[in-house]
């Protein structure tokens, strides 16, 4: 039951993010897979396509950015980034109910991954626009 509840919450967060991006005139694809250096397929919840002047942008969503929650998304990003440096990678963290933990923030910084707090979406939405 708990896993079902977590999955539903994650789905709702993805839905909120997709709706926000679409309402901000950003075209998105959801659940796009890339093969990483490990040979595994890595799922990115959101992909914003590339144009002649901008790179594609891949977003990993983290609904509960606390403690060790950074491990899977950062591994996923570094695994794919080592094979595909034409994509800009972002971590989008849901910080509405819980603050982003310091370890989560420092891990994102340490791996040079842009962290986008959901509560501050008005301040970072311009980074995701295509141009």
C-alpha cells in the first residue's frame, strides 16, 4: 500500500510539472529513455527538445529530496552524460512539503547538475524555454 501511495504521489508531481511547463509554452516529452555508459536504459521523466540554437534538456524529478535520495538521479545523469554531452541535465526537486536536504544540494553541486526547486519555478522557468 505504501509503495502505491508513493507512486501515486510521484505521478501527481509529474503531472503538475508537465502542466506547468505546457502552460508556460514549453513543449515536453515524458518518460524518455537514454542508454548510459553502463549499458542500462535510463528514464528521464521530462525531455524538452533541442533546436538549432538550444540543447535538449532532460529532467529527473525527485519528489522527496532528502537524505540519500540524490543517489539514483545523479547516477542516472552522470551515466547518460558520459555518452551524450549535447543534453543539459537538471534535477527538479519537490520542496513544497519538505526542504531539500543539504546533502542533496551538495551532491547536485558536486556533480555540476543544475538543481531546480519546485517552489522557485517562477525564477528558473526561463532556463528551460527554447529561445
